[in-house]
């Protein structure tokens, strides 16, 4: 049975973690793995989440099955955070809890395939390396257009325009709602406005991936673009992750929301989402989403979570400023948002950074700015200069 299988390359990030852990040099910097780190290099459980978990431990009196929709209180409480307190999408939403943002993307892809087999998804390059494999695994077709130019660290808007012009009505366009992974480069407001108008005029379906809300400019600010696009179009999908902004990574907390044209189509879509979830994972893991629900139910925990999010965002943006201050050639890092920036470098240069300087980033030059600790900026800049990056 298994003879025909071809060995798959190991996950590049796992190799990076291994190399970092086995590096015995006293001073080393991990800019590779995509998790938030505090000034001591830790990724702690948020206090608001701990408090919610304590409440959950004390009050949960059953672990009986919930259903393929997961925790409906979780998706309901998330709705105003993502779509706004007074959004006008009521009645057109079909939402379901998923195992992380990855599960939301995959379920959305399965839904698109069920609705129209072979649907084409347009991706800007570069993008999160998992996007294309997820969509392909569900049977969708991929078409790529340029998104950003790493040499100039700017959006290639002509490339984006050309990509959208090639798209046919009914095609899907994947958009990062904020904090683009891997570049940290987000569209400007005028660019978002043009994209929203083009999507609407050409009947393209946005699939918004919102995995870092609150880690860019703030909870409301980071949802601005998503809301603008959803105001403009009839149909859309939003894949949401709570794994970064609630620090819940391994607990796998996400949601997929489909915006349909009307209540009837939303209701039919909801039954399809439930059926697709049923044959994928039956129902999502409960714990993390239950903890998020408890946070969002209680004003004291919401305030605690928001304050912790402010600290995380403040540290990320202070690290960005420190790198920009240390080298005028890295000034662009200050204006980028989220955990990542993508420096233009070769694989050999990234290997030299780890081999000679104990500074670890991905082979494609993506750095996690939250991996820096206070005082690291000088060493990072010196290593980048030494290696000609
Ligand atoms: N989308 C983007 C852009 C991401 O960067 C990530 C995680 O790195 C995800 C989705 C998936 O997040 P999760 O860990 O919740 O599956």
C-alpha cells in the first residue's frame, strides 16, 4: 500500500527550530518561528485566557458533544469584534468554529469546491506558504499574481491590478485582512478602496484571511479593510484565527464566516458548512474556543485581554522602530505591521546569518520581529550588513 509514497520534505520551520535549539552559542536570536515572544523570549499563556480557563475548569459540568458548529457562543461573541458592533450583515452570515485559521481556510476551500468544483483562487505572491497547498488539497485551481516587491518593500499594485483584471466573475481572491504574512506590507486605504470596488464591479469573491487582528494597529483598525470589502460585495468568506491574538496556538481556535447574498442562501450555506465539517473533523476542539467565549462574555476579561494585546502590539512595533533606528536602510520595517517582515535575501545569506551570527530566520528571509529581545537590533543589523543583506 505505502510503497508508492514519495518522502515529503520536512517542514522547513521545524528544521529551523531544531537547528536553533541545538546551537550552543551563548547569544542567539530566533526570528524564525511565527509566534509572539515577550522580552524574555517566552510565549506565555495570556492572563485573560488563564482566568477564563480557571472559570471553565470550575464551571464546565459536561464534555458531551457540541456539534459541527462548535461553540455557538464563541462565534456569536466574535462577530462584533470582526465585523463591527453595528454591522449590516445580519441574516447573511453563516459562521462555524474551526480548528484554527487553517481549518477555516480548508473548510472554506471545501465549500467553494462543493459550490463550484474547480473554482479558481487568485493569490498574491508572496503569501503564507500554506495557502496554495490548502486550496489545491480541496481541488481548487490556483492563479498567482505579484503582490509585493521585496527589493523595494512596496506593494506591486500594477501586479495586483493585472491579477484582478485576469480574474473571471465568480473567481475567488485571497486577501490578508491585516498584518500580511510574510511581508508585513498591507495595502493602503486607497488601494483597499480600489480593490473593494474592483471586486464588486467584476463579481469576484473575496476570501479574507484575518489571522492577526489587534497585532497591527489595534482591534478596530485591523478590521477596517475587512469591513470595507464586506460592505462592497454580495458574497465573501472570512477565515479567522484566535491563535495569535489570544496566544492559543496549539489549542487551534478559529472560525469561518461566509457572507451570503441573503438569509435563505446563508441558511443553506450553514447546512453545507456543517456537513463538510462533519466529514473532516466532525466537531472542532472545544477548550480554546470556550476560553475565548468566556473572555468575550465578561467585560473585566475583555479589558484584560485588550490590555495584553496592547502590550504585544506595542512590543512588536517598538522592535520594528528599533531595527529602523539602527539602520536607515531598514526604515521600511517601521511602517510594516504584524509579526513579520520579509527581507530580500538568498537562502545562502539566511544560512550565513545562522551559521556565522546565530541569527535564525527562514530561508526566504522572513523575520519574526517579535523574536527580538531588547538590545538585539544592533547585532541583527551588523549581521545583515556583514552578509550583504
Ligand atoms: N493565515 C495566515 C496568514 C497565517 O499566518 C496563519 C498562521 O501562521 C494562519 C492563517 C493559520 O493560523 P492557525 O494557527 O490558527 O491555523
